[in-house]
C-alpha cells in the first residue's frame, strides 16, 4: 500500500520480494513500480547481494526497511528483523531518508544486547533493535533523516484479520517520512504521524555503539563512518 501510494504521487519506486515468485506478485500489485529486486533476508549472502543490486539500480532518495517476521526461531527473527536492515544500511549508498519499521511491542523488548550473540531474540527484542538502529544512524549520519515508525497492529498477513488498526493510517507515516517536505526530522519515533512513547534507553549513545559493534562482529560488515 505504501508503494502504491508513492507511485500514485508520481514517485519512482523499486520493490523487494523474498524470491522471484513473491517479487512478481508484488510487481503485479503495484504495476506502476519500476522493478522488483529479489533476496531472501534470512541469508546473509543474499542480503549483501541485494545491497549490490540496489546500488546498481541508482541512488535512492528514501528507503523504507519494512521487511519482518514474527514467527520462527530466534536466529531467523534476528537475521531478518535486525541484521538485514543493519547490513543493507551499511552497504547501500546513503539515501536522503531512512525509515525503519519498529513496533509498539518494542516496549517489552530486552535492551540487554549481550543476547545478540546467543540467538535467543524475540520479535519484541528485534523491534527494539530497529529503534536503536534508527537512532544510531540519525546520530552518526547527520546528513540523513533517519526515523522509526510504529505502523500499529493492522490486519496484514502478519497482524491477522482481527487486528484493530487502520491499514491506511499504517502507511501514512511511512509515506510522509519518505517524501513529505515537512518531514525533515531525524532520530524520532512516530505512530500515525505523531511522536509516540518509546524506550528512552534507545537514545543512549553507549547502547547504540554497543549495538553497532555487535552487528559488526556478527556480520563482518562495518558501519561506515563519515570522515
């Protein structure tokens, strides 16, 4: 829905799908998109390949990191929800804007980052990681607008048909942060285009730096530092 809205607004959009079939499905649903890139974000080599293909596609004004899973092993959740956006952030040329989809469930996530090394990561933990990453990028890259979003509990395949939230409101903040002229802010956490309550530990530079160090150690991908 976010991609459709951006296309309708006249923006050039590139999609991502987990594999070629899922990519074709996405492209069929957003016929105005330029193309789709395929990669399984549970596999580090495919994540790195995706970053290379994104760079070969040109320079992007905005990237929305919205891929995620809420079921599976701790290792799988950790790789898709935490490590994939970290690797892609590091390896893709810096866009003007970065949007990371977190969740209200990050409020119950564990800020003990030592867990990152043992694979016992929950969905809530991974959404706390997304918030920390967005905050770290905002601090380390002052020329990029980096923010985290809680889209709400909405009736998607992940959220389930009984979810009470609005799908429309769930996409509005992503679209606004990606292209809105009045959305040139950074290091914030939004829900329905308003700043929302979040775990304030995410603001601590020491926690952000530990998160980056852990991701570097686990993936072998260093975080680019501005000179």
